[in-house]
C-alpha cells in the first residue's frame, strides 16, 4: 500500500483500472491522506505482514493469535541507484490498535477518528472462511490496519500526538498501563482545573457580596435623602412642592433595593451551582484514581505471582524471602509439593490476568464515558455562566441608569422651585 520512497507522490489506494499511468497518479491518490502533515514528512509507514503466533498461556494451554508487523523508515528521497534505509520494525496485536483508537476517541472527542477494520468476520461470503485466522481475512485486516495508521498519521492534529508516534516506534510491553498513565495525567489536569474554578467562583461570590453591601448602602442613603426632603418641605412654603416631589423620587428609588437584591441572589445562586459542580468534577477524578490504583495493584500482584512461579520452576530465588530462609533451614520442598504450588500459582495467575483485563476494560469504559460527559459539562457551563454574567452586567447597567434618572428627576423638581 506504500509507494516507493523515491516516487514524486505516494499512492494510498490501489485501484485496478485501465487508465494511463499519468491519469493513475492523479486519480488514485487518497485525498484523505495528507502527505504534507508533520508525521508523514518524517517517515513512511506500512503494515508489512501478518504472522500467526502460538504460545502457551498460564495454564499451559496452546493459544493462537495474530500479530502485525509495522515498518517505519525515514521519508528521505533515495539517490538513484542507492539503497533505501532499513526500516524500523515492531509487532502489534489487534488489541493494541484498539487501545490506541480508544485513547484517540477519549483525547480528541471533537475529531472524527478513523475506524479500524472488523475484528471478526461479521459478514461471511461463500469464498471467505469464518475463521478469524483465515489467511484471506487476516490479509484484509492487515490492509485495513495499514490504512488506519495512514489516516491517523495524515491527520493534522492526530499526527502530532506523542502516543501515536510512540505506538509506531517504541516497543512498550505495558501499553495499557502507559496509556492509562496518560489518562491519569489528563484527569490530574482536570482536577487542577476544578480546583482553580472553585477558587475563582468563590472570589467572584465574595466580590459580588461586597458590591451588594455597598449598593444596599447607597440605596439606604437615598432613603435618607427622601426623609430629609420630605421633612424640609413641611417648613418651606415656596419650595415645599419641589422638595416633596424630589423626596418621593428618592423614596421610590430606595424601596427598589429589595427587588434588586433578590435578583442579585438569583445570579449568585447560578454561580453557587457551579461552585458545587466543582465537587462533582473532583468526585469523578477520585473515582478514576481509584480504578487506576486497583489496576496498578492488580498488575503488581500479577508480576509478583509470575516471579514466584519462575522461582519455583527454576529453583532460583532472586530476592530475600521468608520462603528462601525456610528452605535453607528445613530443606527443599518435594517435587510433588513444588508442582502443586506451581499449579496453584498458574491458576492464580490466570485469574489475575482475567482480573486485569476486566479492570482495564472498566477503566477504558469509564474514561470514555467520563470524558464525554465532562465535555458536555464544560459546554453547558460556558453557556450558563456566559448568560448569567451578561444578565448581571445588564442588571448593573440598568441600576445605574435608574440612579441617573432619579437625580435627573430631582434636578427638574429643584428647577421648578
């Protein structure tokens, strides 16, 4: 599926048509694969072959699976007659491709992530065996996996992701834990964001409370103006009507403070709602930390059990242990005892591996669902707070206009005296 490195344009889709080579170069270029992206300028990527592997699992049963060879080489032009650089290679299972795509789905919810080929033969035609290890099906899946990598590597955003680059170039035995650690850092960032949002909203509420106190004081001063003007009007015959009218305007303005403070409390409640929401966000982060901790503890326990099994099978003790001291003091175990312990450990290891798979699936499902809801929450939060702050600003402007109008009316009353 990859073209020669020395060609002027790389062909991404194979097309069997009877057209000229010039037309072919123009018509069979896959327009979804942008060769100008950073990653494809650095390297050529291909899934060169598939291989069927067979090995023993933890209970000594044969397990057969398929791995795919990823080849990458520098995307430098080769001089005529020169020898292309040897590619870097590594093997990946289909489940690792799935893990990478899950990571991309969670990390970039706003991007249409390229699909993977089917994991199983869902639509079986008369020429294709339903066996997932059938050579024809495996070849089709190899082509689909290569196309997936090319789509990702050609995307202007996905191609710059560090995990994508490591997936193509680094052999990672614990890819699940590595990507889980990346998710952990993202949730740590979310927790930090939640803490900052909590602090900012608290500060905003405190400032609003101080402003409300001052506004309340200003309105009460106008009430005092109204009382003074009314009392003054009683002793002034010529200015009495003007002072009485000015006092009435001041009293009306002062009486409006109760409605204004009630409206202000409405906006404060909207801010308080998101202040409490920050606790809910931190709760989601804590739940992720718990799942991640359980996954890491299960992985450590499994590693320890595998080491125990290896020590029993080889008779070599790597580290100081109570069992090692017991063996030296009271003699070695019998062959039957050792085989019994090995069998028990194999069963425990199998259960541990199943537990890790379940916990990893739970973690991935949690991350995907949580991040989808977090994005929904952020969008709703931006909308609600924007509307609340705009309404609050409009209310403050309206209050100021009413104050100006009160003194304008009072001025007219004074002019008529």
